[in-house]
């Protein structure tokens, strides 16, 4: 921590320096002999606290502090003066001065005053750190809701406002990480945030989704291509990383489709090409005569999401039939089917199911043999899926449910809840909805609002206190969620409770 002493009297500066140096060994003491010099020191050193004498030649302490706060708004001021006048005090308060010392001051008074202001600085730093952690958590939660159809109408608008996001054109890029680690995740997140206006999701298996907001200064391709190139270039030390890029969508509520497109593009990667655009897949399939591509892909992803293996087999066989009808070379059709199996494997990994790579033998010499081979592979995958689903017992969902009820006032991310029972986030979300008929985020919100209703009946608790007690970090966000859930604001609910 840095403390700046500003006084035109050398004896005063030196005396204050000695007192503070002895009392606070870990504090850096700076000094300035007038207001102008103080402004220069603030510009270069960014101190946390300034002890400012009011009466000095040139500009006085009040004027100097006005300019200093324009440079460094977060600085804490302590006015030091021999004039205990109301006018000076009033001007100082307007500038956010936290305390003042009258000359001459006792050593104990100086130490107590500075210690008090230092604690305010530390508390503000803790709050900023907490807010940053909460913002990072809200960012990943928002991505999860948008990409995996966990959109909660009650919370979505308020959540977007809290992370300072508006609905706007965007596209999704998905990174495939062969060996994902927390350290690599943090590195990528930092680099991506520096490079683009975006939201970075959590790791889902070996995939990392990124929602990139469109810049009005560039075309979609003109923005997406450099983004992918620069990101791959910054990760040269990590071989095997690929990027799939989905198409642009007009609204954030539509980015789930761009995410699915990015996954499809990811399935077509090669060792020589480190990123691929979904539109390249579309062009390739259209050139081969494949029809209704987007509709079939949507059906394929919906079937994957529900675990409908009969429908998945039907869709793949329909694709094979079309390829045969168009007299496509068998080797080309085998490659396209292999890409579909790659997508299935990634989906299983995202649900926490370890699976061996589903390889085609490429020994089929006819389309009939290819269909038989596909049927055999899908049968094995379906058995593995159903077996895994059977071991995910209902009591584990109940464990998560009870944990949410008991810890709803804490920061509960999908990742944290999944770790509690040994599931991946996506699999827990899917299982929670299947077993209880409600999304985890909806249930968490319901628990928090019920707790808030109880606390609102206590007139001694402020809305800000209640906000933090029920698990939110922003009173405005809490109020918006409460009103959408209950139809009235927290204040209105409190008044209604009192009159009953």
C-alpha cells in the first residue's frame, strides 16, 4: 500500500513520515511539498491514500484533491489542517475525503486515522476481488444457459445486464483441447478477452466455447478469420488444438445454433488446417448434392441431446441413402459418417462418458456393408450410453438438490455442483432436468427468492444486506430477478408483508 504526504512544511512532512514508517512497516511512504507536485506523484505512483494539507502556496489542498481525483478516482483522502472550519469540511466531504486531522495531532490520532482509512482501502480491494470472481462466474453461467438451452427467461435479461451484455449479433467459436488443464483454460481466457469482445464459457469435456460479439467495423468473415488465426498463433506451444467457427446469428438467444455449427466444423478438422468454418462444410455438402443440411443437423443434435439412438441411426442411414442415390464415392461417404461419429463422441465426453473412438474400418466395399457397420457401432454406443445413464442414480440428483437448498446463499456454479457428485456440468444439468423437471438454475433461483421473502419480513435488514445473504452480489440484479419471479419489487413485497 502507498501513502502520499502533501505539506509545504518540511518538518511536518518528515514528522509524519517517521510516525507512519514506524507504525506501518509494509507501507510505501511518498511525499510532495505542494499541490502541483502531489498531482505529478499521483500520476506516476498511483498511491492508495493521500494526507493533504489544505493551506499551501500555489493551489490549496482542496483544489489539488479535485484534480487528483480526476486522475485517480479511487484514492482515499485525509485532510490535514489547522483550520477546523465548516466550509473546508463541507468541500472535503464532497470530494469523498474519509477523515481529517487537526494540526497539531497526537501520534496515536495519526496512526488511528491512517489505519482506519487503510482498512477501508483493503475492504474495497476485497470487494473488487469478490465482484470480479462473481462476474467471471456469471459469465460462464450465461454461456451455459445460452449454448445448452438452459435459458431461464426470469434471469436471462437480468444476468445479461449484470455482465454488461446486450443482445447483439455474435458467432460461436469452439476450441478442441486434446489435454485440457485449468492453467491452459486461464491462459486462453485471458488471451481471448484481450483480443475480442466476447464471453468465455467453462470447459465442457475437451471443448471450450467462446461467444464472440460482432464488430460493426468488419464483416463476419473479416472478424472471424483474424480471430481464429491469432488465437491459434498464440497457442503454437500446444499442438493438437483446433477451432470450429459457427455462423453469425442476429440475437444472443440464437447462439445455440452457432455453437452446434461450430461443433460440426470442428469434426471436419485436419492436421494441416487448425481451424474451420461451418460454411465450408455446407458448401462441401451442397456441392455433393446433399439437401436440407441445416434441418437434418438440427434433428441430429436434438436426438443426441435426448439420447434417442433409434432416431440417430435413422438420420445417419437417411444420409447414407442420399449419398448412395447421388452416386457419391463410397470413401467420401465413409469420411462424412466418420465426422458424425466424431460429433457423437464429443457429445458423450461432454456428458462425462469415456468412450473409445468410434472408427470405421473403411473396409466396406458397398453401401450395404457400410450400413451394417454403422448399425454395429451405434448399437455399442447405445449400450454404453444406457449403462452410464443407469449408474447415475436418482439419489445423486437428490444430493445436489439438498446441497442447493442448504447452500443457495453461496456462489453455486454448475461446475461446483457437478464436482460434488462426480459428473460433468452438462451431464448434471441434463440429469437434473430429467429427474426433477426443472433446470438447476431455476431451482437455485427459487431457493434464493424463498429465503429472501423470509428475510424481507425483518424490517431491520436492508435490501443490500438481504441481497448478499441470499447469494447475489448486485442489489439491482436481485431486485430484477425478484420482481420477475414475484411480480413486485422487494420493497413492495416488504410493504405488503407488513400490512398483512
